[in-house]
């Protein structure tokens, strides 16, 4: 039977609600937020003398997808794998969860004015989630190795 760490499960659920809440923002609101972040990033890069023209609204939006799901991957792994066992009975439900959430997220966007659900976003989201899972296990391994030394 799968055990969940309650505090991490609550944090995971809150992250899912944040993600889905962002998906319910109409296209105009979501677009203006992305544009303001893009301008801030461009200004930062310009201020430190780095090329900034490559920072586009598209790049910002896709990085946001990847990052929010990387955080979700870390949280979900903490919730599903209390002992850090990395066994099939833990990884399978984690993987299913981390595939369902972005699928539902993109489905929500089909019903929001100015938004579109995209399979490519699901793929970016899953890559972000997988990165979060791998990071969590790498950090856990490093911490355990440091304690053993």
C-alpha cells in the first residue's frame, strides 16, 4: 500500500492548485504577465552587459512551464516516496500523477478564453517534472552520502 507524507502531499496539492489557477487566467492576463517578466529579464541581462534579444515571450512561457512542473516533481516525490526507496510501487504512482496533472492542466486551458491546450506543453511539463524527480533523488543521495562520510 502506498503511503503519503501528509505535509508534502498538502504542499503538492497547493502547487497543483497554483498551476491550475494560472491556467484559468484568460489569455490577455496571462500574456501581460509573461510580457512584464520578459521585460524584467531583458532589463537584467542588458544591465549586466549580456545579450538579451533572445529572451522572448515564448521562451519565458516555456521556461515557466518547465520550472513550475520541476517544483511539482520535487514536491510529489517527497509526498509519494517517504523513505527514498525508488521502487516501482512508488515511482509508478508518482509518474502517473505527474502525467495526469499537466494533461488536466492543458485540458483546462481549452475552456479559457484566449488560451489553448497544447500537447507540446504537456511534454515540456513532463520534462520539468522528471527533472524535479531526478533532482530530488540526486540531492537525497548527496545528503545521505555526506552523512555516511
